[in-house]
């Protein structure tokens, strides 16, 4: 299997927490220590207040380690169900550049 250089991870916690409560203030400093994490865009569900994110990692291994480690631990601490999906960022590069994606800017 070819080593991917860009992996996107989508995660969502099945909870209802208004984003204004600032859960991100505690989580962000810890996430700065995650190996291979390039960026995170926080997500807050419309009319559901589910909490999630869209992440970019440098490898499948680092994305999986985060999902089964820190992310899973966050879900357990919140007593929340967790949905995680991984996506190949390399195969979609050309198509995404054509759509002006900020993840694929020069």
C-alpha cells in the first residue's frame, strides 16, 4: 500500500453541547501535541449542537492513532458516542484544487 501524505479525518460526538460553552478551549492545547495533526476545523451541528471536526493529518497511522487514542478518550469522558471516518487526501488533490479548496492551495 502506498504511503499517503494527506489524510482527512471526520469526527462527530453524539452529544448536545452548545459551542458557546467553549469545550474547544480545553481541547485545543492538547491537540497541539498530536503527532501528524496539521489542522482542525471545528464543527457544531445545526439544531443538534453535536460537536465534531474536520482534521488533516500527514498519515493514516497518525490519524488512526488519534482516533483510537485521544479522540476516543474525549468521547469516553463526555459519555458520548463517536463517529469517525478517514479519507484519502492525495487522490482528491487535483479535483479539490479545481474547486479552490484551502487544503490544496499552492
